[in-house]
């Protein structure tokens, strides 16, 4: 579908949650069933600018936070490590639910957001009523991340290897908007977003901690950067690739140009009620923004499975 600039999405509120002051949108009836929508890289909360109001109109309380290093979210201490490892993003999400007094939510996401939802569902299933995950099961480990892939697969991860160098860090610092535009186009080759739509999201990458968090995330994945010791136990549990038992719908786009696993490789990881759907018609990586109605329907369907 064609994308154009939509009306402002918000208002953006702020709340202290763990080590962060989180910027987030919270719409819909306060007593409605909670839905936590998590964005990826290089995207932001506007990936859900159509999904969130539709869910709110259906009676859900919809919470859409900026991840650490994006938009209005800030670290509460200058001394805090600008950590991007997989476990810490899920810890952030649990801290946000705690701060908002939300005991249980449907969790959904794509890219970093899908991995974060996976980690939440694996480690804190009591907090996750159900899950919608684009590209399926994305939990990883540093050991797995260091294993070489066939050349065609390695080529898809070119930016990860670029970020492994100081030139890559400096390049991303200098050209973060151009970099993000390139990823949007390559990850969703059939998505015809306009410049206003892109710039609306690209403003989130001007966060002062954005580059540090992104670079650490990709270096951590392949063992070039250490995480924080307090999360070692969580990472050890994740390195065993735990099954996810909460009701789950996984989605994939038929034109996803970003690295992603084949659905047949992860179906067995979901041991509860499970449905997979591939969306057709040139759908790419950013499914909630490219196919918002399908994403809304997936949330409603997975809720019915819970």
C-alpha cells in the first residue's frame, strides 16, 4: 500500500521505568485489555500510527513505547551503559508494564520489537497474554551469532559487519537518516512511502543515545561487545532457545527484503496455540505500517486464542 504522512500520533507521555525515562503513547480505554506494540530498527512508534488507533477503537488499551535510544526515551543516568543486548530490551518492556501497573499484555512487534516480544514471552510468560511476532522466533545468542553463514546469507547482514568497525560507527553517526532510508527501501522494496512519512520517523534517530545503542546491539550479537553482567543469567536461558508456550501468531511478508528465517525452521519453537500467516501483495519488513489492517486482525485473533 502507499504510505503518506498521517496526523500526529500521540500524545507522547513519559514515565520513569527501570533505568529509563520512557517516551510512550497510551491510547484507548484505561480499563481495556492491554496491548504492547514494539518497534524495530530503524523505525519508531509511527510504525503503529494506524494500528494503535484501530485497536483503541476496538476497546484495547494500546501502549507504544520508544525503545532505548529512540525518540523521547532517555537514560535516567549519564553513567548507565548504552546497552543494546537482547535481554535488556525485554527488561525495559517489563519495567514499563510495571511502571504503568499493567500485569498482563498482548505483546507484538517486528524486527527488534519481535525479538523483544519473543524474550518476554519466553522468560515472563505470565506477563504475556498472547503474542504477534513478525518473522517468527528471533531469540539468539552470541555463540550462534558467531557461526558463519553461507555467503548469500552473510551478504544480507552487511550492515552488521559495517557496524563492527569504527568506520561503520562513524558512518552511522554521520549519515543515520540516509542509512535508515536505505534500509527501509531494501527491507520493503515494494513499499511506496513518501518523504514526509520517512522524516516523521527519522526524527527518532536524533536521540543522543541512538548510535551507541544500535552499534552495541549489533556488536553484541556477534560477540564483539560484552553485555552487562547482571543480565548473564537471562542470556544463558535465552541461549538454550527456550520454547514459547503463549498463544502466538507469526507473520511474514512475501517481499521481506531483510534477513529473516523461513517459517518452517521455527514453528516447533511455539508449543502453545499457534498460527502462521504470510501476507501477500508485496509486503515487506515493516508489516504494521505496510499492512495495518492485517496486523490489527492478527492482534484480535491471537487474543481470541488466549
